[in-house]
C-alpha cells in the first residue's frame, strides 16, 4: 500500500475560523483521516513539522513568528495553500494597516478605554510585530488560494478531495459565491 499524503496546517494571525470550517466537514473528517496522515496541526496538537505533501495556512502575517512558521511550511510542504481571507488578502487583521504600528500599540496599551496599567509590553517572549499585516503570498510563494471568511466546509472538502485525487480544482458556484 502506498504511503498516505502528509498534511499540515497552521493558523497565523486570524480568528481560527478556517480550522473551524475544516472541522465542519463533520463525519467526512473520518474519510479524511483514511486518506491522509496529519503532520503538524492544531487539530492533533503535533508541534513539529516534517516533510509534507500539502500545507494549509490560515491567517495573515503580523509578526516575526508568523514569518518563521510560514517560511518553514514553504520549505517543508510540496504544495502550500492560502486558506481564507486573512491568508489571501490580510483580512480583518490588515485593517490596522491604515495606522502606524506605534499608533496601534499606543491605542491598545496606553490610551485606550479600560487601560489601567499603561505601557507597551516589551518581553522577549512576545513575537515582534511587523509594521503591517501581510497576506501570505507577499512572504512566500503560494500554490493555491481558497477564498472565504471562512471558506465553507464544502469548499474545503471539494479542494481536499480533488487535490488528493489529482484532479483540477473546480468549485461549484454555490461554494465560492459570497453574498
């Protein structure tokens, strides 16, 4: 029997909604487990990344740790997919791009409503924020883009099954229109 394809997933700067949509494939998750071996993913709590056939990335790139994770996924995954609006175009997190990083930090930690102990955190354990939030294709090459906020479970399932079967990815209109 041939070895099953290895799949890894990661969530960068976002809401984790795309992983929730992956879980929303419901009982089809059992079929997916029969088709693939999961590598690093929050779904299994595996923290290390091996060589993979497919990497699914949700979230934008907002800090140095996001850049590091994304570059590692690009090195270790044969195919890399931007999943959801944050990965595809920066999404909601990129709304901060209209302000300077200094303005955002000042509003959040010094001048904002409910701030009781003003001061911008300066701990070496906290990843350094980038000046702007970037879609992932601005940092590494991406093979596929799966839009949506989040993409529907059916769109994710269609992508996975067609990719794993080696077919061209083709979505019914009902899976990719957004009203």
